[in-house]
């Protein structure tokens, strides 16, 4: 595979509380009781407003006081009528521009786009019309409201991208029932997720297949294939309670058999054909909510070919090159169907057997299991059809809880994106498993969250922020996972983060900081985009967006003299005011200029 990537030589050295988007809503009228004095109308002096709120100020006659009050009241009413032209509550946002790649950055509306996102692979089940909730609720319309609530809350926190799966996530409700046969109800659930993400202003990353889940995953494709050898009856498939392929309790013989069989996915003709068919089905799917084909929908930022692909070189020595050939073939097929969406591999980011940086892989220097997992992070992502590089980090699964290793893992991947791949670099998964707490449903305790999970999030977020501030290819991050599950409403899972957790405060602070930094840059002048800034009036009662081309011109002029921050401790410095390319984006609740969106605008 040397034709695809210039290998690095062995011995090459490696790299060495934001405020809410808008003010809280202020009540238009405050009720008063008994003899309490009401506030004077706007523009009326307190001295001219009587003790009973009737305009009888000291030293003034009843007629003059009441007349002045009526005059100012009428003026205020007219002002409000002019300002309160419409209330956008209930209106959905519509994406018109695709996220693109320019050099080592994501771009949107002619300026850098940074990701502050989250994973929630089971979100589609919330909108599955055949699911009966705890209260017996059924129907996509009802459960679609749950998806809307999730996305409204995450958008209000400043999160802008959700990653989920376009394949089976729950064994009782598979998306692909058998080759080429899909459960329409489950597919409609995914339709709702994409449509509701757009409504909230979010972008979506979709994974097309999974290494871990048996249903709709690598192992089931091999068992489905008519060109692959039939499964040995003495080794029936074993799955755990979540539907993942389980290797616990395997004998060495059984483990070797399963690893050899899994490798067939990357070379068997039937498997490759079925995977391509699934890819086409997803891309050409017409969303039953929005009416747009997936391949034409700018809500979707990009796709993963395969979530955390694995192929063991212990049992199949040629696995590493086999995987790279598979990535090339499937990436070419993807681009033949869809040239507008971005594509990445979906791997954990292990350096390959021939890469000098394999010494940084988890397990080293004791074990080389990661370099023999079939991944070659450089070779896989150097292919021209791969638009951006993504990687994951799992302190628990890899048994490495060293904070220095975590930072080095992120920094080295970003360095490779800068010097070798020349592409954006996305930390696509990171999370922290917590032990069950002593509550009735086993939810983690507050102390476990603050002492075990929060430090990891703080470390990852500060590392990502420093990379962005330094102007590196660092493109952002997505945490694993938001604690929303359609089948376990009161249990967020081992990795689940709920809004009431202290971790979510860290998530919100980071997302708002990245958002403010991103919106501080003006779109390029040659793109011909508008320039809108948020403006609050009457103490935040009236929130609107103003057309201010001069604000963008000023921002562009200042940018010519600004340099990226230097040093490992570099911090993001958001600029003010935030600028938007359209009034609709500026008025978007959560991700726009105000948390509640615009309350009014001029005629």
C-alpha cells in the first residue's frame, strides 16, 4: 500500500464559564398585589407616578399626570407593536450549506467550523413508532417530541453536532432485518432524528456499520454472505445483553476462529456487495419528514465507513493491508454516489505495524495488540477519498488512565494531520465508564461523576481548546455519550452523561467557548454573505438581529494582524460581537445569538 502513503521512517520523533447565548426572558408584565406600587411606564419619571400607580405624582394635578401616563403608555404600546412583528417559536431551522473541508479545517459559510458534539447511538429508537414507552406511549409523532426535547436542550448548551448510527443499535428492533430488507418503522425513526437535528440547528455524523454489534454488524454480514464459508456449528455466535459480540469465556481456539471469520468481511465478495448495497440504500433514502434524500441533505455533515473496524493480524497476517484496500474500495464507491458529504473511516486511531509511532499505541511496550488490530491510521486516512481524519480514546477499555498519555494521544494525531495527512483531525469518541451507584436503578453517584469522570473531560477539553487556539488541524470533539436511552429511561448507562450531572456543566462551558470563538470570525468577503449581529433591548425583553456589514468588515481587518496563540496552555479568546451569515442563523434558539432565539424583529 506504499502507493497510497509515504511511510514514516522508524525513529522519526513525535510532537513533543461562558455566559449563555442570550439573556433570560423578562416578563412583559409583573403582577402586583394589594397596595403595592406598580412601576412607571417607560419614559415616565418615578416622581410623576402616584403612590397608587395612577399618575398622581407629587405636585401635579390629576389630569396632567393621567394624560402624561396615557401618552407614554400609548407610545410604549406602539413601540411594542412595531417591534413584535413575529415570534419564531415553533419554527424550524433549515440548513442550506454543506460543511466542507479546506486544507486542515472544516468550513461553513466561508469560515472555520469547529465541532463541539456528542454521541448518542440509540437516539433513533426514541422516534421508533413501534416502541411502547413506560407509560404505554406509541407513535413516531409522540416519541419524536422526545428527540426534539433532547436536541433543543443540547443546542441550548452550545453543542452543534450529533453522531449516531445508520445501522442496527437495538437487537429487538434491527434496521436491516436481512440483506436488503429494512424495517421501515426503524428507518423512519432515523428520519425523525435527522429532521429534528436540522430543526435545532445541529449537524449529524452517521456510521454505516459497526464492528461490535452483531445485528447489522461485521459478524452478521459474514453469516449472511452466500460466498463466505458457513459458520462452524461448534462455534455459535455469542452476544452480551447489549447485543455486542462477546468474547468473554472464549477458548483460544474459539477466539482464533472468530478473528479469522471476522476478517472475511473485508475480502468476501458477498460481504462487500451487501455493504455497498446498504451504503446506497442509506444515501438514496428519502427522508419521510423533510422530503430530502440523505445524500442531498446538508444536515448530515459526514459519514463513517465502519465504527472501530478490527481485523486481527495475529490470525490473518495480511489484515492491515486488507483493511486499507477495503477502505479504498468503499470510499471510492461512496464518492461515486455522493460527492457533497464528507467521509472518514471511523477507526480508533491505532498506528500500524510499520509505523514508528506504534510505540504510542495503547498496550505498548508490553503488548502490540493495537498495531495488530488491522488499523493503519496514516495509510487509511491518507487516501484521497477520505476527507478528514478521526480517532477515539478509551481509557477504560485500553486500561490506561494516565492523563499525560491522553493528551499525547490527542496531540500526536493532530500533529500527524498537520505534517502528513494535511486534513482536519477530529476526536470522535471519548468517555469515562463509571461503576454502578448505590441508587435503586444503579445510576452513578455524584461523587463518582465529579472525581472520576470530570477530570477526564476537563483534560480532553483543555487539550482540544489549546489545539484550536494554536491554529492546528484540531477540528473539535464529540463525547461518548449523552445519557438518553429509549429502553432504559432511568439508567444513563456506564458512560451516559445527563444534564443534571456536573460533567454536563463542563460540556456546556466548552461548547459555548468553542461556539463564541467560531462566531467571532467573519465570513470571507468574496463569499458575498450577509453579516448579522444579535442585539438586546429593554433589558433583554426584545431580542433581535441587526444587519451590520460593518461588524464583519471590522472583524476581517483585525484578523489580518492576529496570530494563533502559542504554547501548550493556549486558551481560546472569543471575540465580540458574534457575527452570523444570515438572520435565520442569528435568530436560531440555542446556537444563534440568544438562547431563547429572537423575540421580535423590525418590519
